[in-house]
C-alpha cells in the first residue's frame, strides 16, 4: 500500500471520529507545489467540529499529518474544503 493511501485512511479515520455524519467524510488527493495535498470534505454542519475553536483541531490534524508524512519521507498538507 502506498504511503499516501495510508495517510488518506488515517485522515478519514480521524475525521469520521470527530463528526456526527461520518458517511459524509471524504478525502481526495492532489499534487501541490512539491507536496501532496489532502482535501478533507465533511457535512456542512460538521465543519465546526473538524475546525474547532480558533482552528485548534484543524491545526492539530495538520501537524499530525505533516509529522506522519515526514517520517515516511514525504510532504503533505491538509485543506478542509467547505
């Protein structure tokens, strides 16, 4: 299994456990400037749960995913799409 497939699975798992509508969670992948961008989509009423107060949860998700990618020798960023 490719590294970024596992990263997508991890991001999906994290998001599904934060929201009220786990079936609405989707993660897509695209190439950015020398890094892979994971685009996270959730149900509109779950957006606040994924972002958190003052963006704290989103910031932690991004830090975790960046850390995992670095251990695997890659670069990744997370965008939360509304």
